[in-house]
């Protein structure tokens, strides 16, 4: 399932600006099939969240 920028930022509970920062820092995988709109796989966002696990 793909999410657009608004849906992805809502899913991560962050602002769009913070999402763009994650993209710039290459911390979140994204897709840009038409060269304009960004899309995110829900699984990739979950993977990003899981990388923040501390034990």
C-alpha cells in the first residue's frame, strides 16, 4: 500500500517538513514515479520506525 506525503506524515505523526528532512537525510525510502509526487510504502515507514528500537 502506498501513501502520499500527507498520509505518510500523519502515519509517522510528524510534520511534512520533518518528513522532507528524513527524505533529504535518506532515512526514509520513497518513490517518485512521475517525477513530481512522492509516495511511500507503508512497510518502509514501519521499517523506519522499527530502526529506532532501543534495548
